[in-house]
C-alpha cells in the first residue's frame, strides 16, 4: 500500500508542477459534456492509413484490491498489474462509416496467480447512409472474458469462470419531417466453461444460452429538440440444455412497452425519461413470472462550461442462474460529476446505488459504489489516471455481503 500512496503523491505533485495556468472556459457543443467534447490540442491524431485512421493504444496499471474474492469474511488483498493493448481502425469518409476494434487485457496477481487471466474483445460496426434522414447499421463482435468474483452467479471456482460472448446487431432509422422511426435487433450467444472447485467441478453448460432482442421506436418532435416516443421491445432466451442441473427449464420470453420524452433544453440540459410495463414468462412452471412497472431517466446538465452533472435511474429485469430465482428486478440509480480543473485535467466522482429483488426467492441485495478519479493528459499521446473505488453489498443472504476498496494507477500511450 505504501508504494501506491507514494506513487499517487508523486504523480499528483508532478501534474501540478507541469500544468501551466488554469482551465479556461470553452463552450460545450450541444449534446456534449466536459468529458466528451473535442480538444484538438490534446486529442490523439491517429495514424493515416488510406481512407482510414488507426488509433493504437497501450495501457499499464497497478491496482491494490483489499478483497479480491468479494468475500463476506476473511478478505484477501493483492496487487494486480494489468497490461492493455488495443486499437481501432476508423473510416474517414464523408458518408457511411466502418470501425474495427480489438482489445486485449492481461492481468497478473502478485500473490494469487490462480486469479490471473487474459481477456480479448473484437468488434466490427458499420453504418450505411441511405439518405440524409435514413440509415442502416450493423455490427458483430466476440468477447472472451471472465466472470467477476462479485457476480451473484460466481461459481466460487479455484480460478475465475471463463466465458465467451458472440454478438450480432442490426438496425434501421428513418426520419420524416417531425416524425422518426427506429428499429433494431440484438443476438447474444453465451458459452460458459466448467470450473474446478475444492470439492469438485461445477458444470456451467446449463448457463449457455442464446438471447434474442428486437425493438421498434416511433417518435414525434412536437417542438424543437423535444420528442415524444413510444417503444416496444420483445425478447427470447433459449438455453442450450433443456434442463439445468436442478431440473429446471430456464427458457423464457418477454416484452417491454414504454413511452416517454427525449429532450434538449438549449444544449445545456438534455436527456430522456420514460415509463412503462415489463413482463418475462418462463417455460418452467416452477419459475415465477417476472412482471411489473418499468421506468428510466437519464439527465445531463452542463452546469457551467467546466462542470457536467449526470443523473440516471432504471428499473429492469436481469437474468440470473441463482437456484430458485427466475430473474432479478433491478432498480439502479447513478449520479456523477465531472469538473475540468485544468484544460488537461478532469476530476470525476460517481455514486451508484442498486437494489436487486430476486424473483421467486426471498433474497434482496442492496449495492452501493463510490468512484473518485483524476484524468490528467500530460501530452497529446500520454496520460495518467488515478482512481479509487469503494464497493459494498448488503444482502439478506449473509454470505453474499462484502466490502471492497480499490486503488488504481494507470498510464496510457495512444497515437
């Protein structure tokens, strides 16, 4: 721990010494924030490759985690070194777009090598502009990853659970005067590997599944920058095994219908608000139907040219393989603040509160997370990040409680 604190103190002191002047006020473009707005003097330029731009990036981080297994008792701490290598190839066209991206993360635990892993992610996304007010989109990707130890579905293996996800998306959008129509689909295929425990092997084949989702949204802009909309979403979840290890068929299908407003007030305050109803029905009669009101809100307020405040809330139904539970009704609220202290330094804070109500069993979880961070761009191609995260779960199942502190230092080089 002492070397991390010394490193943070040294880095912050260096940042303060190297920074010349204070941040100056600059207008935030409509729909942007202090984090997302362009900074031509600091943003990476990329490498020109014909009609494409290539953005390679490498990161190195050191994280101290005081509870690597997210345990209720007997917490173990460790230092984790992570090397990240990623890049994107993006079209530089006046019409249409194409983007290819790849990401690799290699994590190494100093004292607990069984937790070591490598994650890989590749994606391809494209847009075809049919006309000025009509477009088609498509995308695909493959992810090779590991399940978090804090997941409610963690099998408690000697090593983290490995899984893969193959993704396919498509969409269409058409505008006509004040009216808009959007539609799309998502297909996700999950494949979980079996994991060894101290008492045997956990079969994860009964978690493998296909998830299908299709939606359509119609909107009407009844006044400038303010649109009323209605949205219908249909989904189906098809598990590879007809029955899981407990003899339960977890296949299901459901729908969600919502209506709301999308608004932009002078470019300073913008967001969406909606409410509706959601239902998920399971083929197995032993699994209780998950149904009830759903709602959501996301609001962005550029309080000043240097400060952005965001707030969001969403009520959703989430998948789980917890024994006896058919799903999770999740209420999630988030508030964040980003402040541009210097032109090349942004201070961030974020608080998230999540209430998980397991459908079919009496379990309830309350989770909270606080994140504090500093992003400092020393030069156009080199930046640092300092982050602290505190996580806590209070569960009606005592063995699922945990508290966790993370201290992370990251260095990044990008062209």
